[in-house]
């Protein structure tokens, strides 16, 4: 019959829309988990980069990871601002000479709080130390606080 419309194309369109919505609902948790994993991997990569720079006595490599207003606390005191922290790190590197090694035993990252924990061993001159660094990161991937606990 001319002018008569078949209901099949409308049913096919509805079926495609429903299938698309169902697929989207299945994928959303995976997309969101993938995003969380990549965010965590970024902070983990930044933490590993810091460990490598610090172990290599790469002052500029460390400084590149510091927020200008970084606050660093270690057993010797609290240092506020990148210039004060640079002075501390530089003096640590210089005082140890060739007897310097910073090794991460474990790295833990919480992407929700943008926090890294580094369990480390530190050879500093004639001292063999162990400790934990607690690092808080900005959204831009820069350290905002670093608290070093040494025992």
C-alpha cells in the first residue's frame, strides 16, 4: 500500500538506542576505574621520578617537582618555600659526598588524597638510616608538603 509505514524501522531504531544505553552503562564503571588508575599511576610515576632524582643527587630534578610554596619537615626542622628547601637538599647532597644513596623499599600512593608514602633507606655519609617520606601533591603534579620521618 502506498503511504503505509512499516513499524520495523522504528523498532530497529529503538532497539539500537536501548542497546547503546545498555552498553554505555556497562562501560561507565570501567572508564571511571581507568581514570582513577591513571591518576594513581601519575602520582606513582612522580614519586618514582623524585626517588631517582634524589638518589642521583640531581638537585634540579628534585626542584622541578617542588611547588614554590613547598613545606618540608624533617628531623632538623621545617623549611618553607622552595629556596629554603633547595638549601637543605643541597647541603644534604654536599655533606654526604660519595657516600649517598636513597633507595625506596616501598612506594604507596593514594590518588584520592594525592598522597605518596615512600619507605626508604638512606646512606648519608657514615650513617645508615631508614624512614618514611609522606608527600602531598598538587593537581599540577608538584609537591606541596614533604614530611620525612627518619629512625
